[in-house]
């Protein structure tokens, strides 16, 4: 028994290999950014610059450095009806201001291009695959998805969200209300009811173009530090949003997934 105890204590004191330690991060965070055709070029550019500015801001870097490990793993991609894989900025560990500046420069170097359709479900599935394959060991795993309209292509969004959340990933939302592409209920309620999920999930609305950079920065800081917004958006009990509103505006998409329903 004594020899077994010595062996177990020896295991507990064995240092973690440097390579494994480098894979430990506070958060594995994917930024899934809407570049659908409902955005004009100016709005797309403002959104892109908002992410670049937020990632290089001292508040973001300070938030990273206050974590248990003092580093996060960060990735970024843009999506519309499908994911634009050429927009992918692959995983990078962020520990310092220089790391953040390097990552932001990689985002800024990509050409801006909007595309047809809005598939939040495809964006969530792609983000989950990125997290599963990255090799990092995060205390938390988060997909940060922005959007200015409801899901109208690909699989329905709520089952896709549920499948992602069931793996332990939290989904947060940035609801862009500058020029929302839906009139059936507010987009922030849609995101609260149909898109976000998981421990501590929340929605941050953006109401004007001038708010982009600040809203994105505040959202990233909250995701890293796990603070909650002062006015957290939650699913509205008793007033559930129609999570198929976008598909119903595209009959072919609706019929593909719900052919048995008589509308």
C-alpha cells in the first residue's frame, strides 16, 4: 500500500510537458461573422473594422491576461448562405498585445465580399468543427456569432444550436439591428430564442453603425472574463419567437426541411 501511495503521489507531482501546457487556454473562441448580402459594402467594412479594433484594444488584451492561464485560442471566419472558407483566420494563441495585433492584421488582410443567403446553422456547425479539431484544452469553448437576419438557408437553426450546445460549447450572439432584414419580431429576440445557448449565453444588440466597435469589444471582454452584460437578453418566456421565420420567407428552403406541413 505504501508503494502504491508513493507512486500515486509521484504521478500527481509530475510536471505537465511544455507542449501540453501550451495547449491549455482559458477560452477557445470562434468569431463567426455574418457577411450576407443584406449588408451593404459600407456596413460590411464597418463590421470588419470593428473586429480589428476590438481585438487590438487594451481592454481585450487586459481581459485575456487576467485569466487563469493568461491566454486564449482565437479563430475567425465569415459566412453567409455557406461558410466562406477563404476568410478563415486559423487558430492563434493570444497572450500579448503583439499577438492580438498579428491576429487582427490577418483579419484585415482578407478581401471583403458579401454573399447570398443567411445560414446561421451552417456557421454554427462549422465553428463547432473548428473547435473540436483545434487540439487546445480550453476551460470554456465559445462560438460568437454575429448576424443581421434570421436563418433562411441550410438546416433549421434551433436543432443545429442544440447539437452544438450538447457538446459543451456556448453560443453567444451579436444581433445587428442597424438595418435588420426581418420585420417579423426583433432580431435580438430571435437570437435569444433561437440562436444562443449554453452556460452563460447572451445576446448583445448593435443599433447603429457607430456602436459596432464598442459592442464587439464589450462582447469579447465578457466572453473572456465570463462577465454578464448589464441587460442580458434571454429567451422570452411565453412569447416564443418563430425560429423558422427566415425559412418561411424562402418557401423552397422551408419545404425542403418540412415537406409534410401544409402552410
